[in-house]
């Protein structure tokens, strides 16, 4: 049985836990976070920030590998999302299920030598495969809503965030694909994946990079699609959330 967990939806990119602890500059981020227990049919998201955006972007069409003991699983890049705030994210799909109980590392050194992992301290990102594949989609128990906004400025620059809250029933790591669009005027859409984590939840960017950009005080529409790390999509359709971008008081 899946347990219900009250989750805050972090929409600033894959690293919201560090959003107010200073900028995340040049490096890579991974979802699910290294060290997590993942379903054998998991997928991954690899993100490049700052100067690593270009190197990660160049991995489109490349073959990666997960290594677990004698087991080697081919990984293909199947989708790309590009942020206007110095971020790129790639969807990585293993071409076979992981072996339950086995620890796996993602071999990145050959393709991204000396890349800094920003959401972990492991020299090689590692995950452990759970006992059974995840076949059930995530379920909303409380739909996302805007709690508050925050605008800050420091020596690094300006940060803008909207905080959302939701309750989601899901045991595996989960994420949103977020579509952000101005309510009036420009029809340009920003689309980017964002993990669902416990703790605070933020839509926006810090002074260095992020998943989404805002114009001060403008009204925006936020559309959300929820997926678990196995790629199961939430069946319930959500209405669009409307909110004003944070601005200086």
C-alpha cells in the first residue's frame, strides 16, 4: 500500500533544498537524488547548470551505462528540456530493468570528465534497486496551491520564487513537468521537469540559475503533470494555477 506523504512541490529546478543557501553555479544534478532507493524500472533526469549546460546538452544521442556488479544496463537519452535560466535537463531511460537489491552507478566520467555533482557528495552517483517494479501512477490527495511568494536580492543577484504545497500518495521518487506561461501577452511557454521533495517548494530561480524565469509582478499560469520515477503519469487532470510573480515591495 502506498503511503500518503505531505510534499512541497519544488519548482526551481532539481536543487530547491539549496535555493536560499547561495547560488548553484557550474555542475550537474540528478533525479532521483543519488543514494535513493529506486524501482527497478526507474528513469533518471540529468541536469546541467551554468557552464555544464552545454556539455550535458551535447549528450543527446549518446549512450550511457548503469553498472551494478556484473550487470551493465544501457541508458538512452530520450527527451530534453531547456531552461532560459542556464539549465538543461535530459530524461535518461535504462533499456532494461535493474536487478532488485543491486547497487548501481551511472558512469559519467567518460562523457562528463571532472563534472561537479551539485546534489550529492559521491564521486560516483549510486542508487539501490527496490524489490519490485513500480506500475502504479501517483495520486493527488490535496491539489497543489500557491502558499506565498518571495523576492530577494543579494550580492549574487535577484531570486524569485513562488511556494506551492500539495499532498501526493506515492512511495517512489516523483517529479512534475511544469509549464509556465504569462497569463496575458506573450504566448511563450517555459517547460521544465521538477522533482517533488519534502520541505519547501519553490517555483522560480536563484541569482545564478533555475528552471524558470519571471518578470516582476506579472501574472502567470502554471500547469502541472506528475510522474513517478518509473514514468507512470498521474491520471487526474489539474486545473491551471494562476499567480503573480514575486516583486520587490
